[in-house]
C-alpha cells in the first residue's frame, strides 16, 4: 500500500502564493539583451554557415534578440547599418568589417559610447574594440605554404591568387604563405594576381597571364571560391589535371570546400572557421560581466583527400545534432509562451485558490522542463565535441594501421625473393640438363616462366612502395640513348622472331647523350616493349623511334595491335588499374610504375591509341644535367648485370610454352569429351595437354567462346575458370544450366577465391563442383571421373525407366522437360512412317546435331534407335492387349509393310508377331 500525505490548506496557500510571486520575480530578473550583428565579408555559403552557428548558440540564451544586417561587400553601406544599430540602442555590436580603414571610425564611435564591440575575422585600424574573434590568417597562409611544399616534394612553380587589396586577411595570408615556403627554396611563386575574393575576377586575372601558366605546378587561392575558378581556368587552358589547387575556407554543405576536395576539384583547403559560435559566447561573457579574452584566435587544419571524408561525416553528425537542438529550442519556446500565459492568469486570479494550485503546478513543471532542456543542450554540445575528438583519433589509428599493413606486405614481398631465387637457380640447372630436359622440357619452361612472372610482380610492388615513401633514389649518368635502346631491343629479338614480328628502330641521330638512371629507365622501356609484343599479332611490326630537339629527346614505341578503347585510355597510368576489354591481364602496376619513374627523371610519358589500329607510348626526357642534383649524378653507375636480369624477367613471359594442338585426325576418337574454358594461356594449354590423353578436348579462352563451343560440341563435361574476360564463370554456368541444349552437362568451376562465401556463391550458380586454385591435378581428374561416372549411372536410370513407363523421373527440371517433350513428340507420331529426326528438331527448337548429342548424353542411344524401340514396344502392347490384326498393328506403329514389321520384330524378340500373339493368347487361356 502507498502512504498518502496531507498538508494544511493554509500552508498550501502560502506555498503557492510565495512560489507564484517568486517565480514572477525571477522571470523578471532574467536579462534581455539586444545584439547587433553587421556582416560584410565572405561568400554566400560562408555567411550562411556563420549565421547558422550564431543562431544555434543564441538558442542557449532565451530572451536575446538579434538584429542582423548584411552589407554584401559594401563598406559605405556597412557603416550606415552600424550607425543605425547604435542609434537603436543595442547592448553589444558584433561586426565583421569589409575593410579596415573605412570601418574604424564607426567601431570607435560605438566603443566610446560604452557599447562593447566584438570584431570577427578581420581587425580595424585601431585597438578601440572590446574583443576580437577570428582565425590567424598568417598561420593559415603558413599552413598552406607548408602543405604546398610537401605535396610538390620541394620543387615547382606556384601562382598565388590574392584576395582584396589592402584587406588584413589578404596581407596576413600572403605573409604566412611566403613564410611556409621558406623551407622549400626550389619552389617559386611565379605570379600573384588579385581575385578580390570573387570567382569571375579570378578567371579574368588568370586569363591575362595564361601564357605563363604552362609551367606552373600549383595554385594557392586565398579562398575556395577563387580556387574553384582557378581550377576551371586550368582545365580550359591546359587540361592538366595534375596541377595542385589549394584553397582556404573548407566550408561544409553543397558547393563548399569540403565537397570540392572530396570530388577532386581542389587538392586541399585550409579550414577558415567562421567564428559565429565563439563570437556569441564571448558576447554573453562580456554582457554578464564574466572574464573573457580580448584576442580569441581560432584553430585551423588542412583538409585533403586523407581526411575530407572524416570531416564530412563530422559535419553530418553536427547537422543532425543541430536539428535536435532546433526541435528542443522550439519546445522551449512553446513552454515559455505557456509559462507567460500561466503567469498572467496567476496574477489576475490569485484569490482563486484552485486556479492558483493548478497554475502553480504548471509553472513548476515548466520551470523544471526549462532546466532539463538547457541541460540537454549542454550535454549535446559536449557529446559533439567528444565525438569529434574520437573521430580524429580513430582516423589517425586507421591511417597507422593501413600503413602497417602495407609495410608488412612490402616486407613479405622482399622475403619472397629468396625462395624464388632458390627455386629459379636449381630450375635453370635442370633446364640445362639434357637428360631431364628431354622428358620434361615443357613443364620446366612453364615453371620458369611463372617464377619470372612472380619475380617481376614482386619487383614492381617493391619499387612502387619505394617511390611512395620517397626511398627510390636516382643514380644518373650520361649515356648514348640510341645504344642503350639498341641493347634492350636485342633482348626482345628472340621473342619477336617466334611470332614473326619485326622490330624497327628509327632515329634522327646515332649519338644522343642523355643523363638518365639506366637501372630505372630500362624498366620503363622493358615494360613498354613487353606490352607491345604482347598485343601485337603475329606477322606484325613494332616501330621504336628516337627523335630529339635542342632541349629534349623523345622515345616512342608503336605497335599495330588492337588498340585501347577511348573509355579506358585515361586510366592506363592509374595504380592497380586493369583493362576489362582484353584477355592479357597483369598486376595493374607496370604502367603506373613507369609513370612514377618518368616523374623521378623530370620527364613525361603519354599514350595515343586508335581502336583496331594500334597504340603508341612516348616518353620524353630533358637534355642536359641541370635538373638533377649533384648527389644523383655522383651515385650514377650503370649495372649491366642488373640490365641482363631485368631483360630475362620481362622477356621470359613472352616465350609461351607450346600451345595445345588437337591430335592427328586419324587418331581413335575417344568416347568422352571435355571443354576447358580458361583465359590464362599457360593453364589452358597445360590442362589440354594433360587431359587429351584420356578425353576429347576442346579449348576456349573467353566466356563467349566457351558458350559457343558448348552449344556446338555439346561435351560430356566442362571445366571453367571463375574469372573470365567479358562473361564470368558464374554467369556462364547459369546460362548453360538454364539452356535445354546444355543443361545436362556437369560443370567444374576453378577459382582463386577460396573463402567459404565465394564457394557457396559459385555453387549457387548450379555448378557441380568448385575447386580452389592452386589445385592438385589428381584431385581434378578424380572429380572429372566421378562426375562422368554419376552421369553414366543417371543415363542407365533414364533408359530403364523409359523402357518401363515412358516417363523418366529426371532430377533437373530442364532435362526432365526435354525428355518429356521428346518422348511425347515420338509417341504422337509413332503411326507416321515418314516421321523424321528433322521434325523432332523443329518441334523442340534445337539443331539436328544438338538433338543427337543431347539424346546420346541423356539416354545413351541414338534418336533412330529410340524411335524404333518405342514402335516395337507399342506393337508388343497392342499384340497382347488389343484385338487388331497384324496388318493393322503394322501401320498403327509406323511400319511401311507387314513383312518389314515382322522382320524387325523377330530380330528384337526372337519370334514373328503372329507367333508372339499366339503364345500370349494360349498363356491367357491356360
């Protein structure tokens, strides 16, 4: 039971009256301030962001009134607006001056009248102000300069786009940027133009100096609006996407700096805080006579591709919290209106005790809710700050973890080279041994080729990581590039002759001296020549041309292969990119590594291609030695042994093992056939050569070719890779299993994807077996034999059922449908002596050859034998159960004459139809 407490009525009345009047007095004591805010700087998005921050902070101070004026970059209008707010008797003035000198008098006027003045973003020309809130423009410029130095790796030319002449942010950011670049003496500011904070002005100024933009490497604009305009000018004039563009503001929202960094329009942007929240917080400290700082400098950071997604996530969380605050603020306003109404009623009807109790309770409830809401707002703000710190910490940990994984992977790649060397050296000894070579030459060559392939992939990965960490050091020396290229071409002549490909060297001089690192540049040329040989068809031509001018030399390698599609040509130099339209796939590192090596040489590499006409890669090197450091030239020594090893790594893969060839046409045809679909030529030929000892083998190197071959050959079993050009092994399996012509064929999928989920995914495509690479060949053969044996047992089951009932219970619906359709058509046409195989093919909708092979695969008999068997079976039934004459039965089951029917029936059952009928009649009578 709950205990009830009762208070005297006099005490309740005294309590209510006291609480009601004290609440009214407290409400009256709650101060109300009028804040004037004059805004004149920044873009529309920047001003909107600042105003949103101010409104959020004001929601924590009920009763405060904001007078907001926007001057749109007009200093005279801003002065008039500030004077008008002073006349209206504001309690505090917050102003972001457009220019320092014009706004100084009106700021001093307010300050001298005793009105506190908070200056945001930029200062006036005097110290007559109460507090300053803004970022350190000098520090922001310095951060931008240091970032530019790092991203350009200490070398390059920069164009600086400044803001409004004479404004303090312009002056401070310019000084800071110059200070930040002092650590990088090889970075030069080639031009400075004033964009006046506007995009159109920036475009106009940059177009005036467009001829000098050719050699720039980066642009630093004092705000994101000018940075975005700079990117548009660069894309229009130069189409050089590699030029870095750095801005300032990094505002969130649509069209803001965060979005431009995320989408690649800007390389980076330095955060320029609006200061709205801090300005309001400082204003209330001043008005409430609390301690405050006169100089409030806001912190900043550089936003680029490494942290932009984190900042966007943080901003989205902030917006979500802001909406919660707005909803709570709306509830607070409703409670305040309700509280005021209750206060009026309480003062008017204080004599009515019942109303006093009701309204007193409501007033108490409203006050408690008010406190709860304020407390929730404070808690939400603290939570936002904590989440922001956690996200920054998590980002740092994730970056460190990623770097640790890459370092581990690189170290493991180094470790792989030792066992590969121990494999390669004994392997070459075995290849040189004539006794062993005679019986296993193809297999040894296959092993050697793939060991070199692994070695090349590992070397590329190690070089790529060295470049990524600036540990790839140039060792340049002066060489005759014509002789250098000639030596490399000799390494490829043997491979070219095997395909009857001619390599022609064209040069405009025989002695062209170039400073280069022979052990790096050879990798570039090896890779380009290897690709050219790979894609050039037999009997083709590769042109290697060397030309030079007074300042540079150009080496171009052109083939007459299939070319590169237009949609892929822009991606060929990207890291790990692999084209989807060709069958010769690699690691995706070769061309990317070549580009990085050319950048180290201060050179360039580009590609031109026309589909079906060929591809041309060109590399360009500067003549002279001034672009290399003294340390790079001192280290320069040619290593001929390393050049020879690189040649073996790049050319061994081009010497294909002998391709699988079908045996002699006069050979004995094997009873069972296998179709192998694999895009790797080595594995395709290896399996073909191994399996053709026991089976008829058909080969295909793409999914489309595999499907065509399956329809044409109708093999007994299919072995397919999971990853194929154009059409995947999963899609191929689903297509063949859903086609009545091939649904009965067992399919084995081969894949390097070994996870349980991927295996389940492969089996869901209706594959009969899923084998993970690398696989044991004996296991593959055992799987093949098992599936073929099961298929044979299934055939026997079909035939026995057909003989007894004519409706075989087939496990797969498509096979069952085929047998039902086939047997139904035969049954309907048994009396038609002219009934032929062509009519069945037409009815079912497949070719005559496919019909023969399908019936043979499922029923283990020919179509003609099946029709004859069904006619005799029906004739036997009619002789036993019906009273038809022999002649009538003859024509009912489709025989042309009783004599022919009698002959065939006797050969099947050992007696003539008349004897069979007589014997069955006597057995019934007895």
